[in-house]
C-alpha cells in the first residue's frame, strides 16, 4: 500500500498494491493492522455502504455532529470528484478541503477522518461508490454544508447544474453550519 499525503495531513490518499495480468487483477482493499499502523490508532469500521449514482449527481457535503464518522472511500465503477472539508474549528486547516478523483481505473482510496464533511460529484456516466465508516449512520445527527458555498472555493468539475437531493438543496453555508470544536 502506498500512502500519499495531502495538503491536510489528516486526510490520506491510499493506493493499494495491485497484482494484475491478462486474467484481471487482485488487491487488498483493507487491512486493519496496516491501516491502524498508518494512522497510529486502532479503528473499528462498523458499517459498509454502497451507492450508485448517475452522471452529475452531487452528494454532500455530509457529516454527523454526534457519532461522527471516519470514512474510507473508493469507487468500483466509474469516476467521482471527491471532497473532504475540514470543519474542526480548532484546526489550522478549518474551512479548507482536499479534492481528488477516485475511479475504478486509478483504484485510489481516500481516508476522510472524523471532523470532516464529505461529498462527491459523479463525473462518469455513472459510478458505484463504497465506503467503510467508523460509526453508524444516525440521520438525526446528520448535517450538510452547501456544495456551492463561495467561501469554500471548491472547483467542482460540473457540466451544468448538479443533481441534488432535497436535503442537499437546503444545506447550510459553512458560516452558519454547526461545526466541531
């Protein structure tokens, strides 16, 4: 496994070691011991999620104020523009984000720690997105930050307006959002 640091040290790009030949490929997508050594702490992933979305669907920027979730995310079909936004007020990188392409082709994963809002835009005709979470989904604690908040300066690679859920259409600006201390 190769770990690529990002502009925000807590967010990590992970490239698995892929073994391939004319028959296909194999890679280890998660190893608890290696991942814990990498982060310097034990993690317990409790939930795996799988979503499929059409081109131009934008999901996020989501987080949970209680039961915050760390997420290990990857794409198994298609491609997305993936964003992790630091919403920890005590952090030197508060309000900053990391954005990368995750795709079935590049096989990269992104570690999005607790204290970050997360979202993605589907850039291919469709995409299947997998994520492991460190805590359970709790809709009563879920919040959203507006994907298009001008203060964030996220350069989404959009073609027209994105397709959003009703919840994401009503997301708060970062300046009005409930954030972590």
